[in-house]
């Protein structure tokens, strides 16, 4: 599966764009602020129905315009599939597969698997537990529709329970039967989340360890550990936390409080890891994400590499591009500020299919290979 043709209208810095991509490595080069990352984000939209960088859809509409539209044509074996996402101001977002609208966006997740590696990923280490849960849930959801449904239902029950807690405080009364209804829903879906996350980590850890060793070229042991209170049955947790929940006005226990402990040997990487170790850790997480999705669904995800030259030295970047240019990976998009840098790398590995595009203020110009892009 790969993206063959891509069209943008009024998305962020782009007015109108129509471009053809190759099935292997596509390089977007240009100065900072010209729209390289915005293009990656638009590709991300067609996989996840949302932006990787801005959760407010209307803010991704180009200034002065009333809508944005993203259209992609994907080659699935012998089949060509057209996917489109349109957001108009004041209206609901529309997502279509071969012109057929979805009833819910959840139906689309996993159909176009994708992994993005971005400087923002440093938040997986430096951010709060919600960022690490989001990473785990995002990986699993691309390969397990049942898990995604339990996750959505758990979040709905959690929101309802939290509203009740605030309402009870305002009304100065407590309704145990009402809160118990949502407790039952949290238990029903939450226990599944815990079991699936636990199983996922056991399968994911060897993949992560392999990539960490390859990138770091060291014998350091990188560890992921699932931190949860679910060793105690969730009904018991909720019962014991009743008083705390009443005072806090929100649900203080459950899978929505779980976390990942990230460490190298005995040391927490957030507190004691060097900048290089942290960058390597994140990159290994994302490459393991690619491998896990591929093994699970049998389809190579599209890989977006945003500003990887800031993460690794030139030797590692060259090794990485050589790796992703092999049959082990599929279609890749990467950004860089220096065109000569990627040209030199491809000169060393000339058998890798690639296109290099110069990005300037929302336009693309093909600078290497024939078949120039139409913009």
C-alpha cells in the first residue's frame, strides 16, 4: 500500500497542490517554515481523521478561507482507493472512502496504517502519563478494532461518571445507584484495556529492544514497564476510591491513570537519560511501532520522518535511510532543510527508489528524478 497522488486545498500554508509520489522514499527539502511538516500532517490526516499537531480542525484551514480539503489516491495491490477529508467552517468534518462517507471515524482507523516520527515525540518521555497512554492506545488501535471500541466506550463512561461527581457536589447529594451504573461500564471496558495493554507490551518489548540496540550500537538494556493498579480488581479500586473521588470531583483510579515506565538499566530515562539516549529511545519506540503494526496487519505502514537529522548523527541517518529503503519498509516521507545532504546520502545508496522535492511557500518542485510533479 502506498500513496500515489495527493491533492490539497486550503490546508494550512497550502492553497492548491497536486503531486505524485513514488512508492519508496520521498524527500521534502526546504527552509524552516515553508510547509514541509504541514504536508506530512496532511498525509497523517488521511490515516487518522485528525492532525498530529493541532486537535482543533478549523485552525488547520488556510487563513482567509472557509474550508480545507485533502484527497489521496492509494495503491492497494491491484486496487486504487481514493480517500478524502473535508472540513468546512461551522460544519462537521467529512471523511470518505471511494466517495462513500463513514458513519464513524473509528471505522477508518487502521485502514491506512501510518507511523510518524517527529520532534514532538520527545513528549513521550518528558510529558505526563497521558502522552504515553496515548502512544500505547494509538499503536494497538491501528491493529485491533475491538480494543478501539472498548477504549471509546470506556472514555464515554468515564466522562459520564465525572459529570455525575460534579453534579452531586453542586446538588449536595449522593446517588449511589447512578454512580454504580457507570462503575459497571468502567469495569466492563477497563478490564479489557488492561489485559490487552499488558499483552501488547510483552509482544512489543522485544521489537523495541532490537531497534534500540541497532540505533545505539550499545549493550545498554532499554526497558518498558507497564505501571497499573489493576493487580487490584477494578471494582475494588473504585469502591476504595469513593471518598477521594467525591472530593476530587473526578475518577481517580482506573486504566486512564496507567503509565509506562521508561528506563535504561536501573535508571529512569526522563530523569537520568542523556539527550542522545532520549532521542534514541523515542526513535526505537517508533520503529518498533512500525514493526508491530506490520506483523499484526500484514501491511507496511506509511512512515513519516520529520526532521530526523536533528535526532541522529550523519552515520546513523545514512544507516536509517538505507534501512527504510529496503523491502523491510514501504513508503517513506522525510523532511530536511538541506537538499545537498539527502542527495549525498542517495549517492551512497543509488539503488533506492526516491524523489526529492524542493518545498517553497506551499509549493513543491521535483528536483531529482524525472516525471516532474504538477503543482
